[in-house]
C-alpha cells in the first residue's frame, strides 16, 4: 500500500512536470488543485549572528514556524535566508521569530533587518524618498536605503507583508524585491582587510585622548 502510493506520487510528479513543460497545451486542472502556494525567499541581515551556536538556535526556530519551507542562517555572512509560503506567514512575522529567539551570547539580541533590492534609486534624494515611503508602512521601524539596497526593520504587531513594502515603494515610483541571497554577502569582508593595512592610523586614533 505504501509502495503503491509512492508510485502514485512519483507518477503525479512526472505528470505535473510534463504539464509544466507543455503549458500551452490546454493545461486543464493546472492551478485548480494541487498547485503549490507561492514560495518566496527573503534575506535578513542579523548582525548578532556571532557563531555556530547562534545559527543553531535561529534555524530551528524558523524551521518550526508555520509556512516556512526552509531557513538557512550563516554567521560568516550574518544572514538568514528564509523560504516561506505567502499567505501562511510573511516578512514581519519571520522577523519577529528571529527577534524573539534568545541569543546564546550574553547580552546579545538578534535584530533582523530585511534586505530588499531597490530599483530606480540613483541618488541620495531618491534613496531618501524610498526610505520615507517604506517607513510609511505601519509596522516598519527603520528603513535605510544604501547602494541600491533597502534595509528594513519592524516594530509592533507582525502584520507587514512583502507585498505591502512593494506597494509602498511602487507608489513612490520605485521597485523593491527580495535581495538574492548571493548578493547579501557583507561588503565589510573587503573593508576589514583594508582596515588592517592602514592599521597604523587607526591605532593612533584609538589612543588620541
Ligand atoms: Cu553565537
């Protein structure tokens, strides 16, 4: 019986794959039943992800959240990449799960910022306008726009959806979308090396009292 249903499931999978390939041909039943909910992947920057112990608390907290399909935290990159089903959970609720997870490090708190790619921002004035538009969404705490990336934090009830942020940006003449995970690597990785080279100057400043 178990084997039979396995075979049936595999059959269904290859059938739907075949249907997807031949989308033009009638496609009856497509999208009416068994269609997967829209999955969205977002990236949060979490500066307080210090080590593997931090990763080991954040990932399971998200994984057991309804609507979350996968969660991958990285202390090297200070990011949490979450794939979720729209309608079951959304960005502010996910941020709250991260924020409410107790850090294993003393006195540390996970303070997630949603990273969004901002299109249509070419100068500081436009960055300011987009930032203001995002801050206008009820539930958004801070919204900073730098180098084409908007960093959004949340406050209050977990009601803000990605769609709300997109709509607010669109209304102001911009477009935001989740930052692709591969673009979320911290730019500071290069900066730190540079800082070490000119460490002599930094040292002087540090003793300047
Ligand atoms: Cu840690």
